[in-house]
C-alpha cells in the first residue's frame, strides 16, 4: 500500500535530490543544517514527518566525513520525529573502498558506516554501484543496490555509437561487470592485469588479455578518483595501438589532480553520472554527465508502494 512519502536532502548533492523530487513529482522536504563555531552540526527538520515514509538523500562528496555526520543526525532527528520508516539514499556509498581487512590493524570502514546508519535509525538503504556488492552484506537492514549500467549502455547504443568498439576491464576485479557490459552491448571484451601494491594511488598495468589493436576502447569502472587507474590503462592501451579511448565511470569523485590529468590525456570522452556533485570547474569538455535521478525516483516510488525494484535494472 502506498504511504505518504517525503524526500529530504543533506548538503552533499542537493541538485541530484531536487532532480529526484522533480521526477517523483513531489516537493523536496524542508530542513536546515547549522554549523557552529566548534564545528558541531545541528539539523532541524522543518516539516512534520510523523507516520511518513521518509527518504534522505546524501552522497559521499566532500567534506565526506562531515556529510556522513550530517546524514546520521538527520536520520536521528527524523526517527525521533516519529517517521514510519526511513531510507538512507546514498547514491555514492562512503568509504566503499575500505571494504576488507587487507592489512593488519585497520578498520573495515565501509562496515563501520553500515553500523552507524543502522544505529542512527535507518530502516533501509538505497545505493548505487557499490565498489564491491558484498558491502550490502554489512547491513542487517534491507539494501536496494541500484545499477547505472543500463543507463550507460543506452547512452552508447542511442547516442555515442558502438562501431569498432571493445569493452575494456581495467583490472581483474572489474572483469565480471565489464563482461556484462560487453554482452549487453554485443561487444568483445579485453581484460587488463592492473595491480596496486600500496596506498600511493599508483597502479601499474602488467598484461592485457584480448584484442584491442585498431579499436575504439571503452573502459568501464565503478569510480574515477585521482584518475591514476584510468590513465595507466590509457597508457597501456596506447602502446597496444588502439584507435581511440573512452572511459565510463559511475562515480565522478575526481579528487587530487584528476581534472588536470584527464584534461591533458588522450582520453576522448569520459562518461560519468551525477551520483557525486560535479562543480563547474571539474566539468571538463570531454565529460558527459548522465543523470541517475530518474532511476532513483522510480526506485523510491516502487519501494514506497511496496513493488519489486529488481526489474528496473540489469546486472550491471
Ligand atoms: C579500484 O579498484 C576502483 O575500481 C577504481 O579503479 C579506483 O577507485 C579509481 O581510483 P583512481 O582514479 O584514484 O585510480
């Protein structure tokens, strides 16, 4: 049964939240965040949420840690204002790459974020293209894991074209998902053996499996942060004689020197989505931004009326 629905946003990506509301045909809920001189935050929900099905949109954008805290405070405030149910909508999940204990005495911080969300009072989580799908298992509450693959494939089939293309998986970890892109686009697949030996953000490509010579390479990755991984792949592909190189990354984190490095690279197109806020100074000419707002609006509407949302997405 359809319940009364409200959508609120934190400070991280209000543009996306507004677009989601426009697609869902509802007004964005009113709230305010005050930051005190001691850096403490106060969130005030400015309309009643009693008995409502509430969705709070907050992505992992800078300042990441402050935005996590703001989200937790918002959920707590909404819980104590007697909402019926609260869904934390995290288009880009915070600390997604801290998903394993691959060194002694470190935190699996993606799991810690899950614990914090549950403790704050979230009843459900909605997120997109998790770095590893297993993160959903860190929660004891339901997680709707949305995927942007269909949207990206639609863009390639209908707008950018796929003639003479090969799908490139930048590392072994992304080979399975890239393989599904390849099947969905009806294209061959090449896999790079990329290894990262430390936290220095420098990855190295050692081998390439598949035929890329003379082709237009489409690299698929879940996120682009410093751009180091993509540029290493670009370098390896160039040395193998590809004709043109494009990259598709769902989350445009674009940290450090990414914008400058990508702008100066031979990459001809970078397809990203708006899960993360992209300020004007980061919008380089070769960038195409696809909006995930219609997808989130549909998923929220389906979840609100208790319909299955799995049919909305493919496997990528
Ligand atoms: C790594 O496993 C991820 O899928 C991305 O390749 C990585 O997060 C990109 O980071 P950067 O752009 O800093 O190389």
